[in-house]
C-alpha cells in the first residue's frame, strides 16, 4: 500500500503562546521538531481572527520548513492574496465562522460552486495543490471534483465525536461513510486526505483505508506533547498509522 502521509497541525502551539501574548512556545520550533519526528508535512490554519497562527508565523514557516506546508484558510479575498504571496505546497479551503471553537463542518461546495471554481483557479495557476475540507457526502465530493480541486480532505469529526461519546453504532456508521466516500472520491481521481479530532484510539481504522493518502492531526498531538513530549507523541501516532496500514 502507498505510504500514508502524516501532516502535523501546529495551530494549538500558537494557542498556548497567544494565551500570554508573547512569543513562547514558538509554533515554528514545534514544526521543526515535528519534521525531525517524521512528519511528512506541516499544517497551519490562518484564521480570519488570527486566534492562533499569525501572518508572521506563516511567513516564518515558509522560510523554515523542508517538508511541504499545507496552508488552511477560508475562501476569502484576503486569504487568497496571502496564499498567492507565499505559494505554499497546498492550500486547504475550510469553512470558518467566528463564533465556532473549531472547524465544525465541511465546506459547502455544492451550493457555492461557481464562486469557488473562480476562487481556486489562480491558486492552482500559482502551483498550489488545492484541497477542500468536506463532509463525507457524495454531493460535496462531486462538486469539489467539478470545480477542479485536486484533493479532498474528509472531515473525521463526527466519527471521532461518536467514539469519544461512546455512541459506537453511530461511530461505525460514520466510519463506513468515510470508507465509502474515500473510495468514491478516489474513483473520481481525487487525492483523499482525512482529519479532525483523530487520536491514538481513533486513528487506526481511518489509516487502514487504502484510498487515504494523508492524515492531518493537531489538537491531540499538542495535548499529548504535554505528557510525553512532542517528538514521542508524533512517533507513536506514526507507529499506529504504519501498523494499521500493514494489517
Ligand atoms: N484538517 C483540517 C482541515 C482542520 O481544519 C483541522 C483542524 O484545524 C485538522 C485537520 C486537525 O484537526 P485536529 O486539530 O482536531 O487534529
């Protein structure tokens, strides 16, 4: 099976830094450690309200990284201009609401197809791989494909929430949906990624989907780093992914 890439999301290193308004802990230092621990890429979400990652962080990441940067952003003119200035390896479009604590759902592509097609064209022309964060929903996948996205990232939040709340039937239904939609998207020629809410307990079944090429994981790894350090936390995630992949 093809290698499953691990993208480490460092947003919440910036959350801790921003709690005190200084420059410690530095998310770029975390990104470099993640590289050393075997991350295949680094993901960072520049939110409209700059609640964690800042413009300066993005600039420094572009300078410092030797692995690809996956730049998560809302589909706004401001973010498009920033992406076009930095030309990251990948741009992942995510929905964004100020009042939400995290990215709660996937992007509504089907109802905004025309605008999004025009929005992503210059990003593709600039050489960025365009990824769209969506629910495991056939309508959204078809729309993402039509507008010219090269990658979709399936939202694993519903699956992970069902697991952590002990709703195991719902969890299994979500997992089946993720599997079916990974196959469907792969069949259309899209590269399939997945992420949101993944932990040591929930990663294996998703890592085992042969159509999935990349997982993006952040909050759990930054939390786990408090207890065992960032590098060991990432290495353990890598091990679980590899184990699931080889079964
Ligand atoms: N993928 C996307 C598109 C996201 O927006 C996020 C959260 O920022 C993640 C993956 C990582 O989610 P988590 O931090 O819950 O691991």
